[in-house]
């Protein structure tokens, strides 16, 4: 049974990934986060953990010595690196902190993995590395021109991962450029789906910054988790076959949805008679206009196909919110 360590385990993707790994019971799992509530996020609600114990570590990935000590203790076979300072809004005016966590922190994790002979490394990157692309859908070999400090930090972190793989400091590595991930229990309201859901649950019109024509490739967090698990399997198969995998993969649905169309969908699901409120001229700096993924490479090498449609995903979010209201 292989050993997996997950950085950023208490984050949005991390929480869903841990639940999936616990349910499969195929790996020993160690969780690393910089929040003291990490243990409480999982232990009370996962009775199956008595059959698959989780190891919990609290550390900041900027603390190189602590990260190395944890990996020396765990000796994982696989590292899934999710820890990051995320989001465009949170990156504005915080360029130094973004770089410190996302770039130097990633380098610390990579060096610890090298020192402890971790065989496989999965890095959660972002479609933000592409910036505004004219030729859609976006392919992995497209030029990288990020518009934000966040996108730039992910691009630089990717370069570190690539260099560790090419120099064989890390034997196997996969970079997943994740498009607009969404799902139940989001970590904050920074993503547009969570924000619209919050507004509509209070009977308020969803607020759209700009004219609503911006498009995104909304991919369910459940599909993102599946992509991570498939990446692990693909690296194991490549190791057994002595074959080579491409490094970078787009993780999305390949289908664009405009923000105005998203708002209308969600208004209907909430059963409200409202119209979106448009605040044109108030778009955030560095916002990408259009973005959706070419997922051909992920299909070919990872056997990844996003299974959940945006309609199905939105229905789940609304149903969960209704359930929460009923319980109260």
C-alpha cells in the first residue's frame, strides 16, 4: 500500500480529495495544512478512518525545516501538492506573500520530496497561467502570459516542478492546470458560483461585474479529484511500462459558460423571479475574458473525461443549501 502526503489538505480541493482517498482505502494518507482545525475537518465525520488512519501535520510550506522533518517522518511515495495562496482578489496587493507561498513554498516541498526520495509528484496548477488567449479552446502548449500575481506564481512554481523532473530529482511529475473548479462546501465566496449562490439564497439578485460575456470552463471538484487519482495511476503505469508521460494537462470540461448564462441558470434553480445586476466598468484588474480547456491530452494519457455537467453540479449546490436551511 503506497503512502501519500497531501499539502493544503484542509483546502477546497484537499477536503474532497481526502474523502475520496479514505473511501477507497487503497493508500496510507498523511495530511499537511497550516490550519489547526485540520484534524477536526475529517475525524468526526469519517467513521471509516478507524480502518484507515490519517496522519495530521500542521506546518507552513514556507518553513523548509518543518516540511523536511514531516516528510522524513512519513517517507511518502507520492506527494500531492495543493497548498497555495489562491484567488485573483486575494493576490492583488499581496505579490510578495503570493510569491513566498506559491513559489518558494513549492520549492521547499520539492526539495523535501527530493531529499526523502518521493517517487511521484502531482502539482495543482491553474488555468490562470495562460492569461487571455485568442485561440480557443486552450491547449497545453499555448504561450503562458498570466495577468495576475497568482497566475505568475503558478507559472513559476510549474517551472520548478519541471526542473526537478528533468533533472531526475523527482522521478515522476504531473502538472494539472485546473480551470474554474466549483462544488459544494467551497472554501470561500471568491468564486463566482459560490458568490451567486450566497446572494440568491438571501433573495438577492446576482451581481455581475462587467457585461457578463466573460466565459469560464466550470469543472466540478469531484472531477478534479478524479483527475488527481487518475494522474497517480498513470504515473504508476508509466513506471511499470518504463514509458514517459507528458508533464502538463488541462483539467476542465471543454465547455465554455458565460457569466450571464450562469446567473440565469442559478436564478431558475433557486426558483426566483430576478434579473442579474450588472456593474459594468467595475471588472477586477487582471480578469481573463474567455477561457475553456482543450482536454485532448488528459483524455489520451490520463483517461480523464469530466463527468459532471454544470447543470448537475449547480443542482447539487442548491440542494445542499436547501437541506442546510431545512435542518436549521
